[in-house]
C-alpha cells in the first residue's frame, strides 16, 4: 500500500510540474488555422482545411493536405510555433502575449516564429532590424514566466 501511495504522489507531482504551453488559438486553431507544416515545406503561409485537422496537446491544428498532417503526427514538436504561436517580438520586447498575422513569419534555426503585422506595424521587420538573436534571448526568458505560472 505504501508503494502505491508513493507512486500516485510521484505521478501526480510530475503532472503538476510538467510545463504546459499556453497556445494562441484565435479562430479555434493554433496559427489561426494555418498549416504549421507548410511554413517549413512550402516556405509560405497556407490556410489549413478542416478535413485535415488534429487535436494535439489539447489544442487544434489544421493542415492543407494529408501529407502535412502525417508529417505533423510524426514529429509535432518540430512544427509547433515558438511561444505558443504568439508574436515573438511582443514576447521579447513587452513580455506580452499578442495575436499574430499568420502570413508574417520566420523560420530560424528550425523553429517557427509568428509576428503581429497590421497597419504600419510589422513586428517581423522590427525583430530583424533590432537584432533577432538578442530579442530571441529576451523572448525565451520572458516566455518562461508564462509556462511557470
């Protein structure tokens, strides 16, 4: 009985301590329903199709075709946008979760970053102009505040 209690406690504590991502699910899907695999395979933003959708880590993803859905299933972590799909620039500079324009993105070191872009504010341009490497470090630090709460 004692072993059972220890196992239950260890299992429960590992579930509590596991990091959970706060995903940006505007329009009900990560990346507003754009195909997160297509950013890598096509180098462009392509809207997903409900026919090729999946729930992963409690959130929904859409894909433009069955091949991209299969690629995602084979390695989801590769395709999930950094910072849960929130604007990388806003996470870095303001420490705030801001929605994105899924057409404004960058693949850097094998990771997908999405950005806010509306009116005269294109945060991808600001990200590149102000030094993406330094901002990336700040964003990583700021993001820890969201996943540790």
